């Protein structure tokens, strides 16, 4: 009986910790965090759990991030999953890939507005990644899957 209670408590604690890694936000609240004048380069990675190319590249991005913990950039995972399935699907991905980063679930009904704010040429197709550092006026947008080589090339000159 003690083991059953302990198991239930451990499962509950795991779900609670996973839920704390997931924040539902609007674009305005996400932009407030990202578009500041700090010397941090933000890597905003837009993805969804239903997107096969997204899920194929996510392990590459997570692995790169874990190998470069001393770098002065911050990986920001932005999920475009529908709100009715986002939490459950993202918890499974967090567990599978051992993600420690906070994942922002972007729930903003005015997609045509915020997509053009991310990049005027972006169609909204995912995966997509925005590299931005307001302090040094650095901005690069990639509207396709990123590779280990492209991540290294973009970030190496900045922080490695």
C-alpha cells in the first residue's frame, strides 16, 4: 500500500513539474520578454507536436542547447499546438526529450498580425526559428528546419 501511494505521489509530482514548464501566452506577452535590450540572444523556435519536420528537428535543437549551457543565448520553445491538446502533447515531448526549457504555448487569435511581426516574409509555416539580440541589432529568421550546422554557424560567432 505504501508503494502504491508513493508511486501516485511521484507521478503527480512529475506532472506538476512538467506543467510548470508550459506557459500559455499571447504574442504580446511573449514579445515583451523577447524584445528587450539585454545582451542575450534569444532563439525562438516555433513548432508544433503534430508537425513531423518539427519533431524531427527538436531533438537537434535540444541537444545543441544542452551542450552549450555556458553560452549567452536563451532557447525559447514556442508551441503552436491547439490549446485543447497542447498540455498533454507537450508533456509527452518534455518527458521523451528530457526538455528543461520552458515551453510557451502561443494562443493568439490574430495570427496574421503576430506572424508578420515575427518576420514580414514569414508565411506562418513551421518549423521556423528566429535568432534575435536587440542589444547588438542582430536578427536572423529561418523559415525551414534548422540543422546542427546552421545552429553552430549562427551562434558560434556570437558566443562559443
